[in-house]
C-alpha cells in the first residue's frame, strides 16, 4: 500500500470515528477509529488488548479531550470542533511514531517516520 492510499484510508476511518462519536455522544467510536488507524498504519496487524499500545494510540489525555469536545458539542459547535481537531491531531502524531517492533517485516526494519499530511 502506498503512503497516499494509507493516508486516504486513515483519514476515512478517523472521519467516520468522529462522526460516530458525535452521534453517539461517547468517545468509544473515536477510540475504535484510532485503533483501526493504527492497524492500517502497521500494515494490517491486528492489535491485541495490550494496554501499552492502546495507551500509545489513544491515551487518557486524548480521551478527556474528546469527552470535553462532546460536552461542548450542543452548546458551542465551533469550540467543540477545535477541541476534536486537537484530539485528531494528537492521534495522527501518535500514528507517525509507531514502535519499531510493529514496523518490522521479514526480518528487516521499515521506515519509522510517516507524514500524514504529505500526499504524493
């Protein structure tokens, strides 16, 4: 999969996660989308319920940010949008720093950095 295809898939997953989070008024959909984006980022490897990996992708500060955005969603949509954008940016930053053991394939290490915003 090329970086462009990966970027498109991750953007679609996170967008759907944000929509579902706002509709359900619960951060679980965004958390699930972040974990799915991580799976895409690591080449399709399924994540176990390993707390270290889940905390890497969707730590408590991101969960609290999403919850704050949801409390503001009804009263001030603009502030809620900015807050949810911050949570999304945090998740994307974490996707660019995937632990090395999740990037190795066929005994050789692959590139560690990935710029989500760069499409070629």
